[in-house]
C-alpha cells in the first residue's frame, strides 16, 4: 500500500499534507517548519489565541506527519507484547494505549500510541520512523506490517467543546467514549476511526481517515463548530499545551536510543518517568527486559522531574542545582509559562537520588531583556504530576463545554 | 427578635472575620486561612462575588453582571492560591475596534505589522508614534507594577519599614534619568487628552486610545490626572502580555468561585445572607461583628472589604471611628459615573463598518470617534444627566467563551460612561432607567442594523442599582476615585493607607485602599500581609515577581 515515489520528487524538499490547502486558508503569518518530511505550520495567526482554542473551545492540529504503521497477523498480539514493555494482553479491541519501546539495553527508542483495531490487528503511531525497528523484531513471528504514514490523514481535535462538535456532526454516541477508547464511524468515503486521545492533557479526540476524506472532514468540523470559535493551530500552541500537561517529546526531552551516538545520552523508561508502562513480570520477554530488570534492582541514573519554578522567567535550557550556587545535578529539557495553570513550569532530569516529589532544587536561569543577558536563581519544587490535569480530560460523558 | 442561638457555635471566637465576599475580601480571607488562621467570611447577599459575579438572569444566559474582563488580577495571587486548580481559567481575547461616524472602523490587531498598517490606513504620520506611545506606556507600567503588591509607605513616619519603603521608591525614581523623571511627573498629573496629543495627530486614534481613561472616572478626557487612569487600565497583563485583557471562563464569577475554593481548601467558612450591622468595639479594640439579624460573632480581628464610606459611616459607630476618620470618610470621593447593560442576543449583531469575516468583533468596541465628543458627554454628566452619545465599552464574551450563552446565541456586555447617580437631582424612576437603556441601545443600533431585532433580554444597571446590589457607594466601580489625591499613601486617606483602621484589630482590604479598583486582588493580599505582620506570623503573601 506504500505510496510510490515519483522520480521528480526532488523538486520539492517537503511534502504537503492533505490538509495543507485548508491550513493555508487560515495562515496569516507564513511561519512553517518541517516535521517528518512535511511542511507544517508553526503559527497560523497568533500562538496565544491558538493555545486558548485548546483550553477554551476546540483546536485542530494536523497530525498527518506522524509515523503510522499497520501490524496484523495471527501472532500480532505476541509480536506487540515482544516489542513493547506494556502488557499487551490487557489491551482489548477498541482500546488505545500510550507506550514507549526500548532497545536491548533498555533505552527508549520512541514513544507513541498503539490502537488495537481488531483481535489480530494493531496500528502503531509514533513520533519517529520505525520501519527498521518493526522489521528487526518481526523475525520468527507470523505477522505482516506496513507503513501507512502517507496514506492516513490524521487530525487532533482537542478542547472542551470538541465532543459537542463531534456530536453535532452526527457521530452517534461519541459522548460515551471513554479516555483511550477507539471506534469507527460512518463518513462519506468510508469509515473513519476516532480515538479519545491526544497530546494536550485536555478533553480531545484524534480522527484518522483516508487522504481523500481530509478536506470534507475539515469542512464538516468547521460547519458543525461554527458557533464555537474553533481554530486550526500550529506547533507552538501545541508545545505549550503538552508541557503544561507534563508530557515528554522525542528529540526534545529524550534522544531516541537508536539515533543516539554519545554514551549515556539515551534514557530508560524509568528515567523518563514511565515506570508505569514497564511490566517486567508480564510473563513474556520483551525488548530491553533484562536491562530494565537490572536497572530496577541497581537503580536508575536519572529521575524525570516536573518542576514548579519560582518567578516568571522561563527556565529554558537551565541547569539544575541541589542548592543556590550548589552542585549541578541536572538540566531542564522543556520549559514554558503555563497559561492555564498560571505557573512557570519546566520538565527536566536530575541525578538520582535528587528530585523526589516535594523536593526543592534550584535552576540557574539566563534570560534576556532588551538584548542584555541577566541571570536569576529560581527555587523549583518537584510537582507530583502535570501542572494541568482538569477533570474534563477523563470525564465521561463530557460536558458540552 | 433576639439573636438566634446556635448552641456552642454562638460562643465561638474566630481569629478573623472578613466582611464582604468580593474578590478582595475573598483574597484576603484565603491568604489568612492559608496562614493557618480561623477565618469567617460574612456576605450580605445570598451569593458571593461582589462585583466579580456571574449571574443567570435569563434562560440559559450567564451574565458577568458587573466587572466583565480580567487583566489586572495579580498573577502572583493566582499562582499562590492555586486558582487554576480551583477552576479559574483566564482566556485572552482577540480584536477590538472603534467605529467612526462616517462608517469606517479602526481595528486593534494583536499582530504588530497589521496594527501598524491599520494606523497607516487612517493616518500615515502616526504609525511610528504608535510604537513610541507603547514604549512610553511600557516604561510607566514597569515603574508602577512593583508597587501594586506593596504597602505604601507613610511619608510622615520614621518607622524602619516606612523608611525602607521610601528608600525603595527613591531608588526607583533615581533609576529614571532626568528626562524620564520629568515625563513621569507630567504623566501623573496631566489629562489623557494632553497625553495622547503628545503622540498622535489623528483624532480617531486619540479617541481610540484615550477611551479607557474615563472608564469609571468622574473626570473628562481633558481633566488633569486622567492619564494615570489610562495606565491603570493598561498596566495589567495576561500571561505576561502587557495591556492584554481576558475573560474569566464562565464569567467573572469564576474569579470569586476559585478564590472561595482556595479559601475553603484552607478551612475557611463563608456565610452568605449575613449583612453586617456594626463592627463591635470595646476599649478601643475590635470584638467582632453584629449582623443585621442581631447575631453577634466574636473575633480578634475584623477586616472590612466595604468601601471607605460604607465602612466608616455605615458599619462603625462614629465614636469608635473617631472624628478625624469620619470627616475624611465623608470627604472621600466616590461618585458614580458609570452604567451597564447586560444583553441576551439571539445572534451576532452585524456591524456595517466591519469587513466580512473580521475577527475584531471578538474584542471590545467603542463608538466615540473624537476627543471633543468625550468631553461633551462628560459635560452632560456634570449637568446631571446621562450622556446622549456615551462612551461605550461593548464586548460579546460568548464569542470567545462558549459557556456564557447557548450555541449561536450571545451575551453582550455594554459598559456606559457617563451615567449619574441621580438624574437632575432626582432619583432614578423605571421610566428614566428605560430611557437610559434606550439611549444605549439606539447608539449601538446606529452602527448595527439588525441589533435591535436580536435582543431577547436586557438588564439595565444604573449607579444606584450597582450600589443597592453590590454596596459600592454611589455605584463607583473603583470603590473611590483614582485621583492623585486618593492614590498610594493617600488611599483612602492620609494616615490610613496601610490597611489598618482607627481601632485595634480593625482593617480594610477593599479597593478603597492601595492600589485601588479593578479586579486586581492586590488590596486584599496586601491587607492580609499587614495582618500577618501584626500577628507575627511568617507571611505567605507574595510580592511582585518583577519584570527585570
């Protein structure tokens, strides 16, 4: 099913998503960046207004560049259970799971979501390309797999009125979907898959469709949502929301193990705060199990921390210390002013045993005012979870707004 | 009728009673409760919020009945009281514009380049002046902001803390160069008219910029001191964007609700429907309050969130307040000058002047396009009636906040300047209220052909109605005018600017105190800090986090 590449493909370095023309209609500032081969908007009009669409009404983000794979066959479950540290026997048909996967050293290659679409069929959605990983692990399994990244158009539809708008579109009983449910719905041109999932820490859905359904879907959403001030958003707005939701990003917060050159630069799931996905005793061997078992016994090197940073200077790229002017114990990987939590927050890593919930650590923050660099020491408190985690994220059925 | 007896409860003595569940009272109470004190909040209405209130007066519409936008609210307070967790979401809004008599508009765009072009469209010579204007405003914001969460020093005092604060101020002044210092002195004394004249030539641009300087003020655009009022509306921010304004999701009541949540999280108790008749005093020390129903509640300290007039002339015995304070309270300037219409609409009003698909309508709009018209509408207020061509600050929050009205329907908030406490010396009658409402509706209808046909319900609020419901004397939205004679160490009056009242254990925390009105919550927080200092409890009240 993989798209054939035209011999003149080189004329454009970037690919255009099936939503490109629709996005272009909303583009006022011409700020785009490249993501997995595609050109995608960084900002369409204004990052602040786009961010608030996520938290106040509904936002549309083009997910098409995500890496997408279909895996099927009699041994699909065994294969997934071998590849992933989660216990895949627990993932029923019609459910989605967030997971990461590791190399043999127990270091995280990437994270993403797994959709169990049938008894013997899965979809895997990842940030980075995974064909090589899938191929290497397929040895000995009676399965087949293919990349469908370019064949599936995907939209992330997030915000407190997203459910109401989908209901308006006639997706029957969508309000009964629980967090991480997936269902198929009728739509002109064939069934579309909708999952209640996202990367914003808020109520939201992801819509998966054929490329030719992309524009009709976009129009249908805008039609049904005309009274709700919905907005397409660029990457900047999503980045604020995902840090506020305390979620990590590949190539921002961690370096994918299979692309990492320098020793000690990759991280294990324990070190990324993903202990809860690692099921060492699930009864089957999975990639990285032996190394992770050892790490569990001997202790990890780093701890992932979500920080509440004193003051209002964002701790971008800051070093972390055990006390003011003390010993360097780590660094910040993502930082932002969280507009809904109204907190100055950061995600980062500290050396063990530092960084337990409630611990105080210090950040040395450099910032510029009118071209002059300043420095400030900021006290940071290790939070016990994301800065933003509203009840509406999981409430079923969701409220209308 | 004797006081109701409630068993042991009647004997209970609180550490602090806070009177008036407006945003400042709630902020004050929340910080005190957070510091571990046993705090009771008493409120005369059956609902909390004061002027930070959302009420459902018509079908599925929610009105922000009084205050309607949020910018000044101190982010430090938001954060320290964890108001996000208690459900508060402040959402920045887009747009805004002024309509002209000749059928054009001047838009407010968030994009700097688009904004420059819009200025250029009306007046090419004013394009760079627009940038210069913002630089100057930013300068004064930066100067004034750190003072908001600080208690003003008493310039006549020799206490170490006052001297330190005076030194802090002197240092800030010292940092300004000669030119800035001159400009600053001028800025705080001149009229907004003179101020915008320094920058712009276009009357439309001047009017567009100067409008907010007369909001809530009994002064005209050419009255000295109004330039500061402009800054008072501009010095706020949303998420660090200076001058930006936002909606509290769910209406302004969401602010009060979140503050109450924070207060209750720390063990605070709220009693609504409990108006205070008097603050009780014995031997020069506060003993508690007596409610209107006769019930007496004991406390070591009592904080009044009512305005200075209501506090000292209303709920204190003049013998306790003392002659000096009573006299100062009588002279306190707190006249009403604003009205408001809350309107339920069946759809979005068409504005003939705006281009198709324009998003400007998501912001606030105004209908006065020249400075003289402002001054004339002020003249009408002075002569005892409402302005026939009023300054309107019109917003349709439901275009941004989906919780305010049913889908496709809208809530419109219309702030009206000027509107007198009495009409030609007479009390408002229902007939006059209707005429006032019609003036406003007809003014909007001049620019919007379908406006009248969309109206489902109107709530008209005159200064008298605001006073009756919220308790703000004269219906003055700032709990006292923001004139130089009533700011900083002069607010509410000299010698009483540090939140302490004339008897031991009595405090003030309302907008009558520094730094004044607006949904800022700074007076409430500052007062809490002073109370904790008096009680020798280590303080939990944040100071300004600073921009440098």
